[in-house]
């Protein structure tokens, strides 16, 4: 296949290659339905499928599956009685192209029939994102070297199957007059007058009783817009529309087929709805324009731009395209199946893939869609409660594989690869982490969006009732004096029925902690709802006490001195295997060694401990991550294990500053379907990879982290990437990140206003935000910092005095410690301990700080700024800034605080002040900074802001203005002084430049 950044093009058709792989690759969808990329004219052995989300029907072994719906694609062409098919005649030209920007699939073919007639055909189709119940096909036919009768038949195939299993019974079908909602129930062959051009069909699933109505119409015109008559044949189960005309050499005739589809999940009378909708549709061109506009709206928020690497650019867009077209844009009773709506594997069931791998992308770029997918889990709580009760537990226990109701639909026994023996599948019984995975996704959605209403109405109950389950599942071991979770499966499914899987135990602990936070919040936010939930879920004080006991006493392995964590009890005692000894190979290690033998080896199917370190990354240090990476990564079957693993390994490798290794994992995930990396793309899209690669880009290469005060970036780009650009939504505001390779930092677009003569009025109009450093500007805690560092230095035997302290002015804690240490080398863990120790001394020293410690003029100046309508932020490297501001009593005069927790790069990098401007919602060029250190002034200037230095003139090199202090300063006088000295700086965009509130 050939790719540009927005298209995927197949330029050769090889009947001997795997056609089903390309059926998956060229899948189209719109969130309501997905249609595999089979040919309109059909092909021997093809696997056509249209899957409508939520349309499940009963089936043996796997309980239920998405029923393959009637095929709306058929358009059969014949010339002089010879039927066009790619397995007949000769293919002179072939090109199939997926336009991801617009969601349109097209195919151009020059075909010579067995009798030597050459025909040009151009197919184009789409499933409408703007009108989810509508699909359309356009076919243009041009005789190249002959004139003869051409026939086009457009039908609806009511006899689909799921790999041999039937799910539909035919009910009725008939003819539809064009542009009206009326229909007739005529079954025999009929010659339709020109004003009648449609047929419809009504079916029902065999077991679930879901009714489906589908209708279609066909219009056929030549280049002069002359319409051709249409005939109808209503053979039961295959209503069709046919046109016949004299095909003349070099003359093009175009047929346009419009289709409408409804089920009883959508409306009580789906057939009537399909007929009515068909009568109201505009023409094909209008529908296509609406389709392009709808996709433009999605890409505006969700696109990722990669410059310098066309293959990666095309791959990330392809993955996001597949994710977006499978997502539930309009329905909160469905989610995203593990193979999206593109294939039969996993039967359309929903796994943890959705919550952990897909929802971060949707929460940050399409939050309304993320809400739908999460609300699906809320609607399946009754099924989760049934599963918990059936298993002997309280609360809600989510199904490992879920479908319409939330009841467990994981098969317990499946045939082995050779079909000779049955294999026991334990996942539905004991892969318990799915319950916390869902709660984790709900919590993250809330943190990202700030959607308090959803949390109160849906999320709180979901998180709390699943916590009830965990409280009942934890087992007390009196011999070990701890709680345990025995007989489980963690993310690494190569090892089942293990005891105390670390991922499961630690995530359960997080779950119980978080549930209590949610309950406390709900009692403040909506006390009546909280009380009702407490009563309904029996959240007694005794139960909450028990949760805390479990939190405190749950078994967690003690890490080694290097921070290595055992995956589950006994894992380190398993046989160690060098996977390199088995290369090259074309199958998984489990397939080579067998299920039982693999379970006795340290061979991982996917990350387990590393998955924990990814999800709870803020709870573990880099040394722990490195130790576990070094141990578990070489023991993981990256290529043929789980497709869920490579993207997570890519994130972690990037976080460990290994961008090229991260890139290898990233491309393995990004190309899993496009290049059929695992040899199973024929089964459907690997949904988890579609969202995982986005996480690899955003959380890995861009290094985005969510903090209490906003989003920050710490990029590690692959060497060949010259630019990375994307948008994120956080708390109903949109941020644009633009990362350039040359500086490995986040930048915005730079505009200048050179030659603008400055006046006080222009400054007054242009400046909207004021950012203050804290120490030495508003208050003087520098003495306390000095005393804290002095005590630490004395304890460590390091010479330190006030002159040495001056060199640390304005530096962050780590940089200050490095300055103090000089050439002395200490381990990272000891450095962290020393920083923590110094901070304890500082906090003790400033315990009594209060309003009396504001520097002269500070309070008056802050009050003047408030009266003038300016916004004020604190931009301090101190990690105690919030505490100090509170104790100084100036919190009501400050709108935002960017502190040492906010960004990874400290002054003189501009990140801190850029983040402060971002929190204020003001462009950097409209901000002025007050600093007492030259490094702070340098940071302000690098951010494109004005900079006022406070202190001796000789301390500052690039300040726009230097003043002794804030005493006696008035805003108007300050503007006059600035106007006399300089020109307006250029408008520089901030890190995560805020581009608007609410929807784009």
C-alpha cells in the first residue's frame, strides 16, 4: 500500500494475497455502524460485514455476538452479459484509496472482460458521520473501446451470516415511491415508472428480537444529466434496483445509491423510519459535503500533526480515523468493541481495552463521546451486580467481556487451535482488574473534563459500588496478618490463577482510596444524592472502616533495593527464558511452548508491573520505573504477545528518555493493522492500538502530564520528527501544543509587532496579566530558604554561607541542591531525601508566616491591580507557593499559581511563566513579570513577556525596567516608565496555548 499523510492507497490487486486483511484496513464507519472494505460487486471468499453497535444476538459458546447485518453494498455491473469481477478478465489498472480526512473510500479500475471489452469503473462510498443512519455509493461506468448494453444492479442482501451462523429472519419487503414516506408490499418482479425508485426490507434477529429496517433508492444519469429508468426485483431477502442502458464508447453514466438503516434500538418502527428518511434525503453531492464537514469538525479537535516522518504521520491518522469512526457519538448504551465494528473476532464484546486504551484520547479530544462510552458502563451495572452476586460477593463486579446487558459473556471453554480439545478460559471468572479499570477511566474522565454533573449522576455510583465489591473480595490471611487477593489473572494473561498479582492489589488499593474521595466530594457537592447513594449501597461507617483496613493491610510485595517489584507471588521463582534464543519466529511464545509450559516461565504476554507504573506513574519514581523496565521488557513477547503492549512500552521508553526504542514500539503498534504486523488483521481492527498509539505520542513523545493546575509537557521526540502538534481539552478549555525538534520544547506561533511606538496608553491596553515571583518580590522567605539550606549543608559537611546562597537565588529546589553539592556526586534517592529534608526545615521555619511578612508596598500594589481589572498570577519555583500565599492572606487577590509542581523545567526556562499565563488565559505578550533574580528575568523574556527586575541594577542584564522594590509603585507610573524605555515585544504563544473555551 502507498500512503500520503491523509490517504491510504492500494495500487495493486493480488488475488493470491490475503484479501481479508485489506477488508479490515478499508473499513468505514460512523459510530452507529461499521462496514468492512469488501467490494461492491463481490469477490469469491469475501467476508462482507456490516455491524451495528448494540445489535447483539444469542450464539453458542460465546453467549452473544454482534449480528452481521444485511449487506447494503451490492452493486453488480455487466457489459454485454459479462459480469464485472476482479477474478475474471484482466485488470489493466487498479487503485483503491481511503481518504481519511473526509471518510470516503474510492476505487478506480480499468477492466477488460473475457471477451475483450474494456471498461472504466469508479466506485466511491461513505457511511455518513453527519447522518448516522445513511450510507451512500456512487458508481461511474465508462465503456472505453466498445458500445453495448450495460446493466447495473443495486441491491440489499438480507442473507448475511457470522462465519456461517445465521442471525436474521426475513419479515417483509416492498417498493418505495421516491420522495414520499409511503410504500407498497409488492413482492413479484415489477417495472417501476420513473417516479418510483426505491425498495425496502424488514428483518428481525432470531433470538434477541431486534427489528431492522433498510431502504435504498437508485438514480442513474449520463453526463448530460439525462435520467435512466429503474426496475425493481423484490426477490425475498434480496430486493434490488436495476437499470439497463446502451453504453457508448467514451460516455460516462453515473449511478448513485442511497441507503437508510434503522433498528428497534433506535425507534419503535425502524422500517417506516428508514422509508421516511430515504424520502427526505438530499442528493449525493450534498450528503458527501456534509460528510466532509462532519469529519472536519472531528479532525479539528483530534488530529495529530507529525512532521519529518510521513509513515508515522499516516499511521497515527489511520489509527485515530478507525477509533473515531467506531466511537459511540450518539448512544450511551454502547461502547467500543475490541475489534471496533470491523470484524468478527471477540464477537463485538467490550473489554478493558476501551477504558484504559481508548478513553484517554476521547476524554481529551472528544469528551462528549467519552461520556457516552462511560455511561454505557453505568447502564451495565445491573449485570455487574448479578455477576458479583453469582460469584458470592457484594457490590458490582464488571464483566471481563461485556455486551448489551453487562452480564459476563466470556466463554468458559473454547476449542484449541487445532479444534481437537477444549481449553478452559479463566478470564471471565478471575481477571478482576477490569472492575478497577472502569473506575479508573471514570475518575480520569472527571479529572480531565471537570464534569461534576456526570460524576454525581453516574460516576459516583459506579466507583462506589465497584469498591463495595473489592471490600468483599479481599481475603484476610491471619497467618500473614494482611489482606490478599488470591487466584486471579493480571494484565499478563500468560500467567493465570496467581496469588497477589501486584497490579490487581495496588489498583484495588487505589480504587478504595479514590472511592472515599468521591464520596466525600459528593457529600459536599450534592448532599441529598450522596445520602441516597449511601443508603442504596449500604455505605455504613463500618464498611468504610473496613475499606481503610484493606487499604492499610493489603499485601504488596517489598521492592528490591533497586526498586524491582515482583509481578505476583512466586514469579521470580519461575524459569527464566532468553527470548532471543527463539528468534526468528512467526508465532507467540505460548504457541511455541504451549499454555502450561509458558505459565511456568518468566515470559510476559504484555506489561503487568509496567502497566501499573504507567497508570499510577505519579506514585513511583524514575529509578523504580527504570529497574522494572530493565527486568520485564526483555521478558515480554512484544511482537506476538498482546497487541496492547507495544504502545505502553513506547510511552514508558519515551519517559525514560529512550526515544528511539520508544519509536520501535510505537511503530509496531501503529502499523499493526496497516501492515498486518501480527498476521491477524483479517479479524478486525486492533482497537486498543488505535488509542494506545495516541497515548504513546501525547504522554510519551510529548511528555504531557495532567497536574492539579493544568497540563505540562516534557518532550522526547524521535530524531527524525521535526514537529509534533496536537490539541487537548482540559476542564472545558482547549490547549494547542506545538513541539519543535530544534529546541525540544513546546512553542507557539510567533508574530511580531516591530516598530510599534510605545505609549502608556498602548501599554495599558496591551497588558492584561501581572505575574509575580514570590520570594524576594511579595515577601521575603529567602532568609528561611537560606537557613534551611544552611542546616542541610552543616549536616552534610558542606561549606555554605550567604555569599554561596546568593548563587542559588531564583533556582528551583533541584538546581539549588546541585549548586550546593558542586562536584560532589550522590545517588538520585539520596538527592530526593536531601531535598525533602531541606523542605521540612523550610516548612517548619515558615510555619508562623503571615500578612505581616508582606514586603512594603506589595499589598497596596496588588489591590491597585485588582481595581484596574488586571489578572494576577504567582510564578514561583517554590513547591510551597500555595501554602505561602494562603498564609500571607493574599489568595483573594491572586487568580492563579504556577509553582514548582507545575512544570518540569525551571527558570531560566520560560515554562513556569508560560504556564502562569496559560492559567490566566492571557497571551504571554500581554503579561508582565516582576522578578528579583536574573534567571527569572531571563525566563520572562524567553516567554515573550515584559520583565521588571526588583533589586540592584547590576543584578539584571535584560530587564525592561529595574526598580528597588514595590514600595511606592503605582500602576500608571510604571506604565509611563516602561513607555519611555522600550517597544512592545512580539506575541509569543504559551506552552499549551489556550485557544478557547468550550467547543471549538
